[in-house]
């Protein structure tokens, strides 16, 4: 019988030519030591330290020495990046992906499944994507005796028999909703005497304290921290990181009308010395506008340029990731991105220009700065201000936001960096102090957690209970906003005759673009594409206002559609492989 350490050394031999990390070896040993007594392991290691080698080794151990594994990611981009690496150590027949329209591992049943946290959450509660439509259609029934309520026992077993890894676990605890799910998942793992490993570079002390307060985890959880004085602390790695020179960090307030010109000027001012540029925006609209601006500016002709955000088809997103891997060998490039670059994108820069965001996000963005051994660079963190010079705010349902982020967390992050402009985002001790200053409390809603746990105890009506909770939480156990498949109206016009879509289902799925509920509500064209008896048909929605009355009414329409399965909602937008999905102008503003 091979040990977890044996499998780890095999992975680093294949991936890195045998060059392992001191702290990861220590973590492997620590987990092996406590494997028979504990169920939940929290592995905290710096960005770019090679944590993914552990998840591959843990999966190898799970398959060959136990039964199966599930590795879950918060972002599809990260999943796809890791999938290509996993194929170097696993036979193709043992590994499958499951997310949106990629269904290689239904019910997460492959020996190794790479999935999203969204799909894992549906499956663990017994409403796997394969069953969700039928369960919501039959939600008025009770148990399998009165109509199909899906294969919820099968879903429970698939997850319960797996060792699970959650990568970038801080993103599964950034809201009360997602933290509730994390606590419920831990309870599920402990009840089944399973194993769960949470991996992250950025876990604030307040989050660890919130997890430890869960009495059901007492004696069942092990924290493995990268900190001075610990047995596995990698002093050599830290000293190499301390040599990075980019201080002070420039923290700059900007008015909306001047921001793009100022960012352009920073690139031009520094182009002779720092010509590997990443500029990160918080919204897709700003990223597209800035990309168009530099493409049309002859001062930037010498740079390779690429735009990366969430509103691309899966095919084009993969193509862009491939291009990113190639342009890192170029002397000069500008990557314009949104927060999609925070995980799963292996690229470096010598000039980092980031819009302000909460500390967790900024740490991840700076993980793409001086990443490949570069020693010197320059960094800007900018933010939009109102007429009074304060951080610009907007209200959504009574909550205060800066763009898409929590206003208070963003404001606290800006103030901390302004006062500590010489902090080093590459040194764990420095960014841990930032995280602990910004994130001072995490809230677990124990009533919601109990609702989730009670799903597992409802043996006759498990999937019905899960569906009710799914609707109550407005379509996600982990996210505040729904992610929905959209199809651009210009593409549909080229591919349809009357009410028939003439492309095949696989090609159609490759052209679907994931969008958030708010975007869909604003730009919905009034028609959907439905799959019925193997054929794609265009169906007009008779009462769009009623469908979009609330997220819950939308979900009932989407998943409870009785005349086939809705494949995508058609939006008033055009699609461009370079720019992505671009909404057509409507009264009242842009994207």
C-alpha cells in the first residue's frame, strides 16, 4: 500500500521534475498523522506555492487506496487549468469533469471528478444537475411513490463515499450564504466519516474562529498553517519573496471620466521598464471599454493585447487561456481582465494596475504580479470617487456596494493599503495582517445550516426538501447571484429557420455564455431555446414580467418548464470572439 507522501512525490516528479515544496511535504505528513482521527483539514499556503500538487496526490491516494475523490473549484477557469495538469498523472478513463454543459461525470461518479462548487452543492443535497429539472417540476409530489423526485440517495452516496478537496476555499466563505454551505458540508463529511481538505492562501483569523465555533467539528478539524515557528515553515521561500521590489504601492482615487486616460498614462510612463502589464477592472463593461481604447491607440502597437472576462463562450475562454500561456514568452503584453484572472490563470506581470477590491481579491490579483521570479515592478491600486472624493457607492436591496463588492470591505482595504503602502503582497505575514484588519467577523446563520442538514435526514423526501431550500435561497446554495446560460440574438438569427435552430446541440452548448441574473433580466429578448426530442426549438415567453418578478418565480419557470428543457435564454446582445458578449444599447444605461 502506497502512502499519501508516495503519491505526492510522484506528482512533483511528473509536474515539477522532482522539485517539491517544504511546507507541502510537511502538510502531507501532518495529514497522514491525523488521517485516522480527523475529518476536516485546512491547508493554508501562499499563492503560487504549489497547493494543486497536493490535490492531485490526494486524489491519487483516494482512488488507488480508498475509493474515489471530488475536487471542487469556485471558478470554471481554475477547473480547466487543473484538469490539464491532472491528465498528466491520471489515465483519461479515471477522470471526468462536471459543470454546466460539461457532463463527463454525471452525479460526480467518476473515480476522480473535477467540478464546480455549485455542482457539488446541488449533488450533496440530492438535486444533482441531472435531476434538478424533474424535481422542481414535481415539487408538489411527495417522495418517489408519487412521481420521480430524482436519485437523491445516489447523489448522497456519490459524495459521501468520496474524499473531497475544496480549492480556493476562501471564495466559499465570502458571504454568509456560502459559509453556511461550508459548515453544512463539514457536518455531512463528519457524519459519513469522510475526509475534506480546504485549501487557500487567504484565510483570515476571524474565519478560522467562526469554523472552530461549530461544536460538531470539535476534535475533527486540523489547521495546517504557513507561519513562522511552525515545523514546515519555508524560510527560504519567504526570503525570496521579500526581495520583490515595487514599493510604495500607489493608491489613487480617480473620477469616472478620467480613469481610463489615467490608466493609459501609467502604462505609457512605465513601458520602457515594466512592459508586462496586467490591468484588472471590477466590471466587464469597463474592461471592454479600456481594451477597445488601447487597441485603437497607436502608442500601444508594440504590445500584444488580450481581453479576459466572464462573458465568453467556453470555447473562446479556453482559447484565450491558451494564448495567455503563449504570450508570457513575449517581451511586451497587456492583459485586460476582470476578477476572472484571480484564480486559474498562470501569468505574471511587472506592472500591476488593479481596481480596488476587498483584501481577498487583491491578494489573489497580486499573485499574478512578479510571479515568475521577476524581482522589480510597479503597482497601482485605484478606485472611483464621487463628487465629495469618497469611494463611490451604490445601493442594491438596501446593501451598500462598490461596483460588485461589499462597500465596507473595499473601503477598509483601501485605507489599510494607503497606511501600509510598503506592505508586501508576496509575503504571507504581510497579507495576513491585511486580511485580519479587513475581515474582523464572519457570520454563520445556524438556522439556515440546520435546514441544510435536515435535508440529509429526510429519507423519503430528501430531494423535495432540497428543492424547497434551493428556491428559498434563490437558486444557489453558495452564490448571491444566479449564473444562467445565455445566447446572443445575433448568433441565433444566423442559426435558425422559423422556430427551429439548425445547429446541433453540442455546437449550440459551445456557444452559450454564462451571465448573471441581473444581466439576463435587463437584456432578455423574450425568447428561449428549448431542447425537445433531440431538436432545438425557439419558444416565445408569453409573460416575461411575471417570469422575472423575482428570482424564485424565474427559477420555477426555468427548471419547471414542461415542454422540453430550456437550453438558453436569448439576450439582446451580440457576440464577438475578441470582446465577448456585448449588450445592445437600451434606454437607461449600459452593461
